């Protein structure tokens, strides 16, 4: 991993996976994703909401859109695309949290399992879904071949 | 243009037919919500591959009562009825420029949230009256 990978740049894109099975996004509805798509898990997000930094020339080891869409659900996933600088302009930080299986793993530390139902968290979830999501890609299915960016 | 009794009587059945069709459409949309809740009732509280917790019996019971309350009160059918991922259920509305959500938690407690341009402007408990 490059030495500067610990710093998440404003011009980086991040991915947030949305399980198709939940109905949190419907491409036919022409409406933003549900804020629920950005709610931390009751137990699995103690340090922050999981996102993935996007593959780029600077970070070729980070996942592509197709790779970011891979997960255990047989129904597949949508992927919301956001820009780090847009989040920071709204006071929402993104920090690196590399994992062995995903060196591009990152966290939004303001959104945690502990505060997942607070008024402030619901407001941030709404901002992420309604104002900061640039687009939602997919659906991608487990059986699909990974699309290229 | 003068509205003669003949033209009124000709128009009324059409309007009534349109109203009937609209009512039938709305009834069908509410029925789809009931069907979805019944589908979830087959395996309440299951944990899926993403570790998401699907609606509990308590939240499904409360959602069913909420549907009856909204339907009988003449409210619009929600844009989406979705699992919360924590055993609860959300009903989402998207009127222009705002967002309204009924959240039902895993124990069946209901609250209503209203957002104006993503700002939370209202959060109140909703008693189920049905």
C-alpha cells in the first residue's frame, strides 16, 4: 500500500454497498436511496460506518466498483458513489481503516453502532442519501462478472 | 360554457368510474403492503448473510396496525416499506423537498420523523389507535 494511503484525499470517491434484498434503493422510483442505507449496523460498526475507497491511479490496490459490489447476499447489491470532499464540506469525515481483504476500507466515524438512532445520526443519514450520493450503480449480482469502472 | 343538466349527468358516471378506479388502485397498493408484511411474517427476526436483522413479530404486528390506521385515515401509500436492518420497519414518504418516515422498532414502538432538506424538523412518538 502506498505510504500516503492512510490519508483519505478530498478528491477520492467512496463506495457504500446497498443490499438489493432490503429495497433501500429502487432505480425505477427516481428517488434517492433510503437513509437506512447509511445507518450503522447495531453491532458491527462500533468505530464508524463501513465504506470503501475507490480504485484510482493513485490507489490501484483499492477495489473497483465491481469489486466493491461483491458480498455474501445472493440477491446482490447496489453501490452508492460519494466524493470525500463533498462529505467534508458538510462536516462528515472519512478515515482510512485498511483491512487485509480490503486495503481501501474506510470509516465514517460520526456514524457508529452506539449512536445509530440519535437525531444527529438520522440527519447525517438523510444528508448522505439525499444530498451527497452522486449516483447509485447496479444492481450487481454475485453471479455477475465484475464490471470495469 | 353553460353546464347543462344533460352534460352533467353524462359526466358524472365517468367521474364516478374514475374515482372507483383510483380507489381500487389505492386499495391494491395497500394490499401489496399487507402482502409484504405477511411475507416477512414467515421468518420473523431472521438474520441474513449481511447480518441484517429482518422484521420481528412485534414490528410486523405494529406495522400492520399502522397500515390500517393510515389507510383508514385516508393517508397516501408510502413510497417504500422497508426493513430497518435492526428488526424494525420503515415507511417512507417523499413529498416534494422533504422526507417523512415512520419508524417501527424491533419492539413495535412507532415514531414519525420529518426532514426538510435533510434537516430533521420533527420526531414524535406515534400511538397506534387501531
